C-alpha cells in the first residue's frame, strides 16, 4: 500500500502526458486502480464510512464511462450508481433536494451521482425549467447544505466536473448518431446543449464559482482524452480518501458432499437454450 501511495505521489508531480494512450496501456493502469477501488470498498465497509461522489459535466464528457469503470470490479451493494430520471409531478412539489437526500449513503456505502442536485444550476437554468428566484436560492443554499448536511455529518463528499471542448463534444455526438448501440444516449435535451454551448458555459462558470468551497471544492477533469480522464479521476478519488488496506478472512473451499446414489450431474428439467456460438 505504501508503495502504491508513493507511486501516486510521483505521478501527481510528473508533467502531463501527451499523445494518444493505447488501449493496452489504459487497461493495465485501470486494472491497478480497480484493485485499489476494491480496497477502498473494504475499508468503507469496515469503518462504516459514507461517501458521496458527484459527477457533473458537459453532455458527452464521459460521466457514465468513468462510473462504469469504477463499478466494473466492485460490489453494487457498496458502490451505488444513482442516475435519477426527470422528477415526477409529485417530486416537483417536494423540497428541491429531497429526492437526492433519499439516495444519500448509509454506513458502508459509496454513492455515485451521475448528475445530481446541480441539475438546477445547469440544465434547469439553461432550459428555463426553474425560475430565477429558484436558481438564485439554490446557488445561495447549496454550499451551506453541503457543509452542514453532508460534510459536518461525517460524509465524505467529492465533486467532479468533466469538461470537453466544443469540437470534441460535436464529434462525440456525431459518433453516437452513427453508432446504433449509442442511440439510447441521444435525446433532444442533450443535443440542445450543442446549440446552447455558450449558455451552458456561462451557467457552469457561475455554478462552480458560487459552490466551490473549502469544505466541498469542485475538481475539474479535462476530458477530451477519455482514457486519461478516467484514470486521472479515479486516481484523484483514491488519493483524496485516507483509506487503508483492510485484511479480510477469505473463505476456504470445502470438500464436496458425497454424490447420492443415482444422482446425475445435469439438470433433467427445463429446456436448454440453443447453442449459436
């Protein structure tokens, strides 16, 4: 663990890399980080810690991609991916942050918010889904709520904003249009962000300026290079939490019970699926 921490410190002091990172190199580095994510998981469970990680950013910036790399080798009972849909008619009448608080972690949980209460300062502001009064009130109250309700209650809070350039966002939208497996990622609301690029720029700048505090700072992730963005974000998250490796008692595989007389290995009931591959 100490050796890993030393390597992380050396990497943080190294100059920024240039050139495209190969998939092989990316997968190699990601595998190391995923081991550490499982160690963080075990520590959170052992200590009863509570963690909230907020992922915000421009459309196509890669929020879902980095979250999927975090959850790929971890327990869904510890790392919970929360991506709330548009509020229902009932939820629209609640206190704004109420439906997000319902998702906050209990002991031993890490909540990954794929967009969060900051929708009010982003899409709701730009698209006119909230009033000016609601918007200003949110910016005034969000830092206090994060400080008093989250941080001072012992919850570890990390906020990341993934940023991409205008040209890269357009390129990624075009790739989604041309790839059938990515069509589900497209919506009129998302593509509107291309037309309203500068409206979103102004909204995000105001949001970060108003809610970047010592207790809950924003961490900006340059994300034109997806692979480096994913690795850098995960490494920063690990660096920022003072977890330690927790020894666990691994189970031993027992001997199989004796085979009953007349028992067969295969299942006799049911219908096997066709073997196409």
